[in-house]
């Protein structure tokens, strides 16, 4: 969505994404084939997203905790590939 922002140069419009909520559909992410996560748990610059690698998510789930929930933001179940 676009929001009004006051800047020293005057008012302008800025594009911001809506905050994520557990009940809403989550946006999907497509990584380039050569993407290397900077750490097992990291934030995506310019967003409020904190992401975990598959390996970290698997390790946490195998530990048996039920206090952490992971959402697969790379696939919503309806896509078979990255659109070209």
C-alpha cells in the first residue's frame, strides 16, 4: 500500500507492505538459485521478516517444542514454479 510521508523536501508517497498476521495469507518469496543465507536465523533487509533456514526449522521441530511455528514463505501450495 502507499502511505503519505512528510519529508524535508515535502510530502511524498512511499510503498510499504502490510504487516503480517497469522490469520492472513503470507507473501511468498522467491530466492535466486545462488542465494546463501547470512545465518541460520536472519532478517530480510527492508522488511520486518525474520527467516530461518530449513535446517534450523527442522532442528527446532525435531527438538519437540510446540512454542514455535514456522510458515513456508517460499510456497503457498498453489504455485509450481517461479513465473517468468
